C-alpha cells in the first residue's frame, strides 16, 4: 500500500510522485534539509545583493536588466513585477496540472538555488494540502519560464488575487503570505507548470505504451499470428534495447499457447511491432529521465551558490532538453499508433479472424466497421500533434531574449496526443476481445488470460449492430489496469 504522504526534499521527486500529488488525496510534507537549503540560499542572496547588482533583485528584468532599482523603491519593485507578469490568457488549465505545478515548484525551492525566503515552502505546502488552486490560464509561456502562472500564484499568496472557486462555487480562502519584494523574481523564475504537465504526460505515456503491448498480444492471439518475429535470435541480430524489451514481453504474454501460425509471415502490425514500439518505449523513457532531472534541479536565474557565497546569472531556465525529448516521444507515439490502426484493420478481415467481415453478426451487418474510422480520426490528431514544437522560436524583450524552445507547447501537445492515443488503442482492444469471444477462444493462462478476463468483465458481449461509443470509453478506461499486467 502506498504511503499517503509525499516528502519533498528538493532532490528525489519522481514523475510518479508528481502524478500522485496532482491526482490523489495525499499529504505533502517538506524534508528539513530542503528547508535548510532554502534558508541558506536566502541568506546568501541577501548578502550578495547588498554587495553588488543581482538581476531582478536590484535591477529590472528582461531588457530592463541594466536599470538599477533605487533602494527607496525596492519594496514596491517586486510587487509591480508580479502584477505586470500575471497576465495569461485563455481558459484555465486543468486542476491536476496546477497541482503538479505547485508540487514541482515546491521541490525546486527545496533544492536551494532560488534564494526565496524559506517560509514560502511552508505556504506552498499548505496550499497543496488545503486543495487550493491559483487561476492559471493556458496561454502565457513558451518554455523559458512560466512567469504568468507563477506570478498569478504569488498574487494569490499575497491575497491580491482570489483562488479558484471550490466545488460549491464559493471563493476559496487560503493562507496569506507576504512574499518579500526581493523574492518576486526568484519565486516566478521557473518552468514548474510546464514541467508539471510534462511529468503527468510522460507518466501517462509510459502507462499507455505498456498497455499497448498487452493489447497487441491479444490481437496477435486473435489472428493466430506467428511468434517468429519475437524470437531471441531475431532480437540478438539487431539488439536495440527497446525492441528487445518489447519482444521479450510478447514472448511472455504468448508463452502459454503456441498454436501453429496461420501465415508464413504476418503484416507489419505484428511482424515489426518490436522494431516500431521499441523506439516509443525508449523515447518515453528518455523523456522521463529528462523531466525527472529538471524537476529536481535548481534552475533559477540568477542561481544562488551557497558554498561559493555568490550568485550566477545563467540559462538553466531554458527547457530545450524537455521540449526536444517530448517532441521525439510524440513522433515515436505516432509510429506505434499507426501499427495499432493496422492491427485493427486485420481484426476486421475474415482471412485473419475466420469471422464475417468486421466481426459482424450477419454477413451484411457493419459490426465493428466504425472502429477503424474512430481510430484513424485519433491517429490524425496524434500525427498533427507530432509536429515538433521546437521548430518555433521567438525574439522577445527588445531582442535580449532571442530564443525559445516552446517546451510548454510540447508538453501540452503530449498531453493531447496521449489522450487521442488512448482512445485509438481502446478501439483495438474492443476489436480484439470481440474477435476472441466470437471465436470462442481464450489464452490458457498467464497475464494475457488475466487481461482478457478483465476485458470481458467490462466490455459488452453483444455482437448485433449497435452504438459502440460506450465500448470504446470502457476499453480506454480499462487500459491502465492492463498496463499493470505488462510483464
């Protein structure tokens, strides 16, 4: 049983923990060493800024970096910064993304590079534990800092902006916290919203990819496919790690039954499954590594260096690594979804299933015909969303900020692509289970039998022509449970 408490220490946060903090009823606590790091950085930042110019503390920001803030104006400077930057646009992002953002920002502050007063950590933990949500619009960031989202959060802490209404529609009241003016830039200098959404998207992506292997094995069993493509000798001849992992999982899933194959070789949806799905596994794994590294990094500008008793003006805020990793993952996702759509096509063919066309109840009925249309509609969206966000750029703030990686847009595209993929994969699951039911066949044991038993316990067994939208939704909801059966 998982602990209902997540300890934030600034060094060991995982994407899975971000998911739990965002979607489950957990308590967030701060490790003492995280508070200690934040306190040491706060003191160092104060000492350095008293001795020399520090960007955003004693100067303006962006193109105003060379403008000194007069000491008598210092208390108002930070507040003006927050007010001017809390200007996002469009609909509000999903509550789970906001909670992911708050979790990531809390962990980053505990890493001890921001110089923010340590009381902010306790305030953010209270916000999470009370279920408060700042209003965060969709539009406002391009991968070089979620300034609008975090400025809005800061104004909520200050009491200048209301928290989002609760379930009853009433305005939420939360802990008031007087964020110091000198800490304003240090608080908002982060990509926490982008990274929070990326952590959720990567976790969901890996879950769907695991479910995909189980669904593909069910389809393989339904069409009496050949297991030769998954043989160890084949994989040793071209030893990509992801490919080998997929083939090994397929061998395990199909191990309880080894019927004679119906064809000398199968279409690519089965024969090249390890070679296409493997890159998606590797891309998703790499993306998770990148996001995990970022959510545990002190990526603020300027960076407070406690041992060196100084600050460093730097570019760690730029999340090119994240955007590029997510772009690659979406491209690989499209490739493997194209194979899922191809497998669905075989499940509609009598030569593969031994059933009427489209697994229909009668020869003239439509059966699962519409599932192919739905799947290719989903596939079209995954293809559209696979366009690399990194192909864009921007020149901002009078030319001094002359590049952007658009990792924010990449994270959003990944969220949407995984959602479309899930529905398309659900269509394949509906077709595979229906075929096996109509054939009167089932795996004799192992995780593949467990997967079929789960699915038959949820999916409607009727085969007469009827609307299949509820079947698709039920199958898509079942996929996370199937993912847990992945060998």
